[in-house]
C-alpha cells in the first residue's frame, strides 16, 4: 500500500524528501492508519510501530528530529536541543540528519540549497505563515534566497478554509497584495484563505523563485490525508527531508 508522496522538484540528487499519506499503518480510527503523532491520543505502541515502518520503508539514516509544534516561527537546527523542542521548522547542514514536521491541514514547506549542502522543512499554518515562519527558516539556513528551491506539500484547500477577518488582516499588515489570496466566505465577515497562494507570495517576496508542488488538498482527499478541519480528532502526516550520508 502506498504510504508516501515523493516530491517532484528541482532539488539536488543527494537531497531526499517524502510526505506521508494516512494509509499503510496500524492505528485504529480515528487515527487510521499511518498516524505518526504521539500527541493526538493514539496508543503510543501504534505510533512507535508506524514510526518504525517509516524508518524502514524510507531507509532513513537516523531517527527524524521530531518537534513540538506551536504554530510559531522558531527554527531549530537538528539535534542542537534534546527531546522534541518547541519549534515549527528545522534545518541541517549535516548529511544523515532528518528534518521533519507533522501536519493535518497546515502546509509543510521543504527547502534545499541548490548546492545540496543545506535543507529544511517548515510547518506553515496561517498563524506561522502570517508571522513569518518561512522568512525565519530562510534566515536560519543562511543561504541566499535565490540559491534555494522549495516544495509545497498537502494542505487545506481554499474551498474549505473559511476564516474570520482577523486572519485576512494579519496577512494584509505585512503584504497589501495578500488580499488576492482570499475569497469571500459564506457569511459576512468571513473569507476563504488560499494557503498555497499565501505561501507562494511570501516565498517570492523573500526572493525564492523555484516554488514547486502545492495543490494537494487534505480536506477533499479523505482516502489519502488526515484533515483536522474535516474530522477534528485525527492522526498526523509527516513531511521529511535529509541529505544522503554519501554527500560531500
């Protein structure tokens, strides 16, 4: 059974990446079946079994550096802090270290330097995205934006992401043109937000031109993706990136 999306993007050949699907694990409903999160109420034994399968199937060079995500902008270097640090992005310049974020509607964003020497992944829900988590990730990488390539993973599609005016205002404060990524909602004062468009605008503003992926919708993809907006209590998918141990 297929468990992964393997990004089609212009990253160097030594860079490996994958985004998991919800299928192929051992967790029961409502976490069925390939839940990788330990904080959603699933049996810890099921989570560990699924994480073991993740390591084996992707032939990961190390245990992923799991984070405690808080919808913020903090970026950490892999293995610089013990445990699961409170952060929403991770980066490394060391081959064999695995960056990871978990999502169930929020947008995972992969970063790789064109020389194949630095990689990162960010968890970009509307709060982190509006506050600058993508900007912070680029700063942490220390690579000129023009020398980065990015990939947008599965996220909540615009048709199902209705928000209040305060969310739209948070984006407009930083980017007056962000209004183009919002459509009127079903009720007065409500708006439908396009996470993919908002992320692309931010990445382009930073100076990144190679923005690939995007468009895979979690809400409508019930058989493939977990969706918190659709289901409430549910599992989490993982998006991972690392560099081959053989890289220079």
